[in-house]
């Protein structure tokens, strides 16, 4: 089944808007039971889907969940919301509706601001000079191709594999084995973007620089966050 291809930043913005408009409290479909953040909003990949629900591990929100808890029934309840380690799972046990919504809203605003600033920083770096991707098997231990990311490579860690030949016309990308190139692996350089980075970046071949990091949605960071919020 295809993974959730939505932009995580846009999901968080949509969730904040849904929360600020008190849409959880006005939902007639769930009036008979308590409302669950993320699960009862359009953020959920199974929103309004009664048949053949998709697994939560397909959702773009899953990377925000600690790996050890991603196989739980409702993994989005285990996203850490603050330095104290509070989660929706813990807040549902002792917090009231207002306290829960306030904690989530504060976390959403912080996460959105951080992601916007990260994308602006990357775009600025691109405007000044191209950001070169790091091969998976280079001088360092195998890690994410994004030089600014320290995530170490692991076969079960998700993410996306890329492979490029010296000839840009024969470059290929894909998820799966990195050693199944026709003719063997000689002449092919392998790259890997971790699960988090695949929601923000991709890799491309530049004739003058080689493999570079590119933003998936450069138009989202056309303006700084303060300008966008003032509009």
C-alpha cells in the first residue's frame, strides 16, 4: 500500500487550524464519545474512511512517534508534546479538554515554526551554494545523505534509497535494494535519505556539482514565518 505522500508541515498547519476553530467540539459524527486529537480530524489518513482502513504506519505523522511505539494501536497518541515528555496518551488520563487542546496547540505552533525555519535555512543555503548529498558508503559511517542530518543508516529504519551513475542520464531512484542495478554495483553511487528527511527533501543530479539536496516544496518557504502569519 502506498505511503502517505502529504507534506508533514501542511498537515500540522491544517491540524492547528482545525484545533483553533474548535472543530473537535462541533463534530456531530463523534458527539457521542470523547474526541481524539489527530484521530478525529482530517489529519488522519483514515478520516471519513469506514472500510479498509490504512495502517497508521503509512501516515506522515508516524515519524514524530518514537520508533518503539510505532506499532501501538494509536501511535499518534505517543508523540512527545513538551520537554516533560507529556503525550496525548498521558493527557487523556488526567487532563481536561481545554488543557489537552492548549498543550497540543502550543506544540503545534512550535513544531510548525521549527520546520519553517529549517526549510528557510536550507533554501537560503541553496540560494548561496548547492547542498551536496553524502553517499551512503563514504568515508563516514553510513548515514542520511543530508549533511545537516546525523541519522545513522539502518536497514529497518525506513527512508528512501537513491542510486546515481556517473552519467546523469542513467540516474535512477527508488525504494528497495541498492544493489540490484543491472550490470552490478560498479559505477553506481548509493544514497539514503532518512524517513524524516524524505518528507522535506529529495536528491537530484546537477551536472556541475553532482548529487544535490533539493526541497520537495520550495514554494512553502517563499516567505519567512512572521510575514506569512501577518498576512
